């Protein structure tokens, strides 16, 4: 809409074409009035709004703008945790900008984004992460919502559980069946009962219902996997051809990347990825704690059972890394 004035004021969506069984990546507020939303099949969206204009995505533009927005963030704090191309947590606790006021910093950032990029932005300001996320959705589009420390419990008490990050449709249905609808319902319940009924989700919700979220803004994220792949200029077909590529090209490269990402080579899974000539992508993996070339042989045999005489245009190897901190057992005490 920014780059094409003719798109403004009309229902607009970004996504795949109907004939390609595409889905929508996002849509504007004019489209949302018709019940259209992201991840909706394009065909369904066009049923709801026949006049909907669907345009293809421009990932390079989005990445460029995302970098420009990140540069604006960095003027106010170095503690930035990106969630996606257009969303991030900022810790401004020690920022000296705007007299140290988080509210004024959020306003200044939004104004900078508008002045320099002609884009609107919404913000949530709160002393804990999950409430900042919740608050960022309160006054969309082009607004902000502030939850000061002395109002945290008040806001949490009235918060519908579906607004809390991490509560999905299935979990929400189970919570409703158990009589839980708001933060206050969780706060006034027994912690042990929540733990027995909902496990880690129950423990997490109990903390959040008391305004507790000890997570800090994480500037660098833990890497979860390492992978290499090769797209062929000419398709290959046989097991022997695939194994030659794995043995001579992919495996040595995977070893080098794993050494760099995890010097102790602590892994939990090995996997193979294949893309066939019809662009169908398939993967297979097995649990194994060491990187070993021989173990890829059986994986390759298993994945080629899905080939159905198709040629292969891409072949890849991957390993899943062992988490730095192993999951701890929850305690009643």
C-alpha cells in the first residue's frame, strides 16, 4: 500500500494464487472486515470477498525494511530480540533516551518509523515480556498500550486466556472445559491442580496469572540445527548417485559446519531431505547421538522408497543439536 497508492482503501492480501492452492501471508484491515486472515486459503478468502486483490509477496523488500527498522531500534537500545521480520522485544531498562521513559521511547520509535519509512507501527509497553506482547495487540493499527508496574495484576486478572502467548486452540478448549477463562481464574486456582491437569502449560499460566515472567530479552538465540543441501543443475536418479554426493560433498561440509556451530558435536538426530523433480519435498530422520556417515546409508535407502521413479533435484543432510540446558523436572514444591 505504501509503494502502490492504488492499493490503498481497498481489501488487499499478500499470498499465493487461487489456482496454485496458495494461502495468504497477511492482509490489510479492509480485508479483515470480511473475516479474512493470514494463513487462510486464497480460494476461501476470495469467497468471502470476491473483490479482494491478492498480490505476490516481495521478501527482499520486507527484509530490507526489517533491517531499516532494526537500525531505528538500535538508536534506543542494543538489547533487541527479533521475533520475526516485523516484530521484536526491546529492553530499554538502561536506555537514557527520552529521559529513560519506556512510553516515550515507544512513541519516538513509532514516529521515526513513520517519518523515515512511511509505515505505521504498534507497540506494547510493560515490565514483563508476555504482557508487552499482549499490549502490542491492544491498539492496532498505529497505536500503543502501556501497562505500568502498578497495573500489572489488574490487567492480568481481566486478560482472556486466549490472549496469552502459547495458549492454542486445543489448550484453550481444555482450559474452558475446566472452568478457566481469565487470568483471575488461574490465579485463584490451586497450583498443584493446574500442574496435574495441564503440566508445563499449567505451571506457566500460574506464573503469568501472578504477573511473573522472568525471561529476559535474548539478543542471541540458541542454534537448534545444522544443515547442508545441494540443488543440482541436472537431476539425479539413483541411490549410487545420491550416495556419491553425500559422501564426497555434503557430509564433509556438514562436518565442518557442525564443528563450528557445536565444537563438542553434541547432536540428538540425523536427517536427510530430498526434493523431487515435481518439487515435492520430503524428509526423514532418526535419533542418533553422534554424527556418523554410515548411518546416513539406511536413511537414504528409506527416503528413496518414496521416490516413485521421480528424478531428484535437491539433496540435503541435517543434524539436530542437543539443547544447551536439558529440560528440568517440574516440582510440586
